[in-house]
């Protein structure tokens, strides 16, 4: 089993921050392209998926957003289950992720 990723470093962190900058500027199409790239490079990065979902919601792509949020929720839950058993850093945003997905359902 690959580890669930809570944060990225180096070039991936720069790429993720680029997506956040586009999102902040309101350029959701560019943010979506960057976040899609991030999720392809690091498919187990919780916040890559949740950020992609946010960009998709802003563009009215609700079915895609629901799938992205579901990926982030599944990863967060997996992380929480493992951290309770083995310790380590824990995903603290489970309920926020559920709320985000609930908005598109």
C-alpha cells in the first residue's frame, strides 16, 4: 500500500501553489489544469483532489467535483484509520471534505 500524502514538497509544492494562485485569481480553468496534473503525479495527495473538486465546482462541473471530493474523502479516511493504528500525521479535514462533497450532491 502506498502512503496517503498530506503535504507535498519541492517542485510538487510549487506546482500545487501555482494552482492555488490561479484559484485565488479566479482563473478556475487554469487551476483545474494544474490540480489535474498534481493528481496525476501524486494520486494519493488528499488536497490535490479536494482542490481539483473546488475548481470543478466553480466551473459547474458538479459530477466531476463529486468524484474528486470522494477521492479526497477516501484518502483522508484511509489516513485516519492508519494513523489511529500506527500513529503519525493525521488528516484533520475529514468533515470539511464531507461538507464540500455534500454541496454538490
